[in-house]
C-alpha cells in the first residue's frame, strides 16, 4: 500500500527548469520553489482580469 503524497511529478522543458534554477539562486529558492512562485504569480495575474486592473476603474 502506498502512502498519499502532497506532491506530483510533472514533465517540464529542461530550459524552463534551468531558467528557474538561475532565477532561484540569488533568492535562495529551489528550482521547484521558483516554479511554484511563478505559478502563483500567474494565477494572480489571471484572476486580476484581462486588462490586469483587477476590475478597478483606474481612477
């Protein structure tokens, strides 16, 4: 019987992983941590609306 895990394996382009390693190093993150950070930013941007204004009027 296997134990449940909070992690999943995914295949990513080697170039993306290398970019994550390079971006993560000065911030003392792992490559996985950097990719998680980028994913979080992407979700925030997508949820802010098509114009990036988050539904604000911009006044």
